[in-house]
């Protein structure tokens, strides 16, 4: 899908009419002002417009996972940064998949990004495969800067749902191409270098065919890094390069695939991103906040989900702590920049995680089993409750997703509308309206 990038004065060939029609269907007609950059106060009630919107997605983050992170980090009497936001609610996560009752990340992110329920695996297309406009694209129509930050591949399902449209989330090389040819987010930071280089061109991170999930360059659209540089992106691959760049358009790829090694405990698992999520987010905020029209930024911590898939509680907690440190960075920014809407939410629950007392008689698995699947799902812990002599364990019911609702906390213009039980698609409407100054 090709879109008009008003902010940069670029018009990509083709497809603009389809997006314009989609914007109208979503209730987002132009204000009649140049670039539609000013908030419209009209029908539906007026409210303060959100100059900046930061949506932070903890992939796989459930209420139980948030509580486990809280107990391990600040204890029973403490408060995580994500829990200190003023308004709290929860989101139902059902997709529109004809074969599965439980959502995946692609359908979940599409719901946030577009307000449309779709099938599992779909990236910002409806159940008939038709592209639907995203919050990032709508922000660009208001001439706002935009960014995508993740510890996953930058072309993985969650960031992709804001900056691309494909029927199948696995088509990551096509997603990368659409970032450059169609949506052009100003800042793109994360992993997934393998999808930007063609086979045989290793890029900055050497191919590793011996990895359990081979990490090798596999792009299908030529050298997209070179193409990115040709259209004005500063390409960076290390923390020092990211810190040093002064460009207002940055592509940073810091791993072959994810920025961590997902595996069960003791089987090659590692959470040590080359550039921490908080650092990437701080840089994105610095760059995007220079835009006089404000910005939209999507931030994702993918490792919570991946380690929960592996029933790896120590790494799930570690990734959750990194996510909360990132929320603290965003909250500090929002405190210094009025008109910033901050929303923290999980896209679905992963692992059926439960926080339990330490009880040797309450082990739900079979400690004597040598079956990897059984061993993986045993209780993890005990873990200390910070600031106390108490301990807790983490138990698992699955290596997949569950259909549980996910917690949401928010603060800033329009955040009070999220303090309720709601569908995940409703989050889109609140963020869209906040950017337009509507209630």
C-alpha cells in the first residue's frame, strides 16, 4: 500500500485513494487546514489534543505477569512505573480468526493500530485482506513525526501493524520494503537485520546458520539498508553509533533477529540487548520531540512474550523489569512535555502465568519427567519478594497464548476514556481522538 507522507512532502505512487477512503471510513476526514495539523473541536465534544502519543506494548503482558514483576522488583508495598499512571482499565483480546479462539500478536496489534478485528497472522488488513489505515499513518496526516521501537525484529508483528499492511506476518522482507517505500517512519529501532539484506550479504551481524533457528540474511527486495540510506536514513548498528547520530531519520538494527535469545532456562536463553529498550526509547523521544507538530511512537518489549512461551520465569521477569524501566523514561518525558498521552498495555496473555506460594506439595507438573515440554512447564522459583522475607513461585499452564484480558494503564489527554473494560479495538479510537482533540 502506498501512502501520502504530507509531513515530508513525499507522495509515493499508487494507492493513495484507497487510504483516503479508509481514513474517511474511520471517521478521520481532513480538517480543511493545511496538512490537517490542527486539532478539530466539533461534534463528539472537544478536549485537549494530545500533541504526543506514546503507546507501550508489553507483548504477552498479563495482570499476573505485571504482579510478578512488581513483587520481584519493588515488593508488595512498591509500585512499578507502569502501575503509577493515573488511569487503569483492561482490554479484551479476541481476534476475528475463524479457526482459533485466542489471538496472536499480529491480530492484537492490528486491533490497537487500526481499530479493526482481523484474523491471526494479519498485519493491518481486515478479514478480507484489505488494508486499513493505522495510527501511525493517521499521525502522519497530521504532520506528526513517527517512530517504531522494539526488542523484536522491527518487522515483527507488533511494529509492523503500525507501519505496514500484509496478509501474512511472516512476510517480513515485504514489511521492511513498505517502511521505506510507503510509510517511512522517522525512527525505526530494534532487531531483524536479516530481513533487510539479501542472502549472502551478512550486514553488520554475521550469519549464524548453526543457530537452532538459523539467523541468516534472507531479504527478498535487494539491499534495503542501502535503499534506506539513499532516501535519507542514518543507519546505525551499535549503541555508540545510535548515541552519536544527529539525524532526524534513523534506522537502527542491532541484531540478526530478536535482541535476545529465547529458550527455556539454561538452554541458551539470554536477555542482553546490544542497546537496551530504555536507551532506544530515550533516543527516539529526543529525535521525534524536535518536530513542531508532535509525534506518535510505538514501543514494544517482545521478550516478555517469547520467554513466557518458553515458560522461562527468570527471563520473563528480567524483560518485564526492562520494560518498566522504559515506561519510567517515557513518564519522565511526559512530565516535562505537556500534552503527551502515555498508554501501557499488553496485547495478549502468554503462558497462563500464575503467581503462587512456595509449596512443594503443589507442583502441577512431573519433576521426574524427561520430556522437554513437561520439564519446561514446571513451576519456576522461588523468587524473593523485594523488601521482605517472603518468596513466590511462578506456575505455567501452557507454552502458548491464552484468552485472558490484559491490563492497561494510561495518563495524559484522553486517558480517562481508557479507565474501563473495553475491546482492544477501542484503544485505537481513544488514541485517534486524542490526537484530534476529540472526546
